[in-house]
C-alpha cells in the first residue's frame, strides 16, 4: 500500500515562494506518474502539475512559468516549487501518484494548505 505525506504548505505574502514536498512510502516505481492537484474553497479540484515516469512535465496554464515540478526517485519524493505566488493560488494542495501497473490505481496525500496574503 502506498502512502503519501505532503509538507511545506503555509502562509506567504503575494510574490513569495513556497516549496511543497511529498514523500511516498510503500512500493513505487520510477515509471509511476506523480503530481499535484489543488482545491480552492467552493471550486473543483484541478490538476496543477504532473511529472510522468519519463520525466515529462505538464502544468496548469495559470501556473506556467511560476511553478516547477520535480521528483527524486531515490527518495521516493515529488516536489512543487511555487514562485510569484498570487492570492488565486490559495488552495489545499494534494500530492498524488498514479501507478503505471494495471489497474493504474491512484493514491492521494492528505493535503497541505497554501495561503497567500495580498
């Protein structure tokens, strides 16, 4: 069973930076996709960034150029560097892992709050 634990959320002023970390336990593979979703109050959960097993990255349009996703397979971790934060980035950020093995199960972390003051 895979477990994901996020850290690094908090309160930051607009224009500031935060780095989210997600540590996985259990059996994972470098070919698994890992990434981050976020959910703002009253809104649906949206995909922020994903890094595939082949290290291909994709980002939500509104965070391109400001956020960067990376992974360390040896540490079983994925990171989200968030720069130039805006109040519209306020949300709970969730780490996820999608297994490349059938049945392609998705695992979720518990979430970490990011708050940006204007």
